[in-house]
C-alpha cells in the first residue's frame, strides 16, 4: 500500500454515489461530492482522481453495487 496516494470511499445508492477521499498520510477523509450512479460518471471520477494503481477504493456493499467493478470503471 505504499504506492497508494488516495483512499476513496463510495456510499452507493440506487441513483447516486457519495464520494469521500483521504490522501495518503492525511488523517481525516473529506467529502468530495456526489455523482450519479452511472458507469460513465464513475469512470470520469476515477480518471480524475488518478491512476488505478494509486487508488484504494472501497464501497458500501448493498443491493445497488452489483454492476460496480474495476472493468466497468476503467473499461478493461
């Protein structure tokens, strides 16, 4: 995890995703904003935040996250 530059938390609901970010070495996470729960919006956010290898992303497990995956975010 020494290469992780940002920790990203996603609170997922049917229509939206609340995003929190903590920089490596920083204490408290901060609220980044809310995006729509759409693959293109998730991809745009992740690309804006940095390279995949520099991010550690976690999300709330629930019924609306079944389609949330690295391949849908980065198009792999």
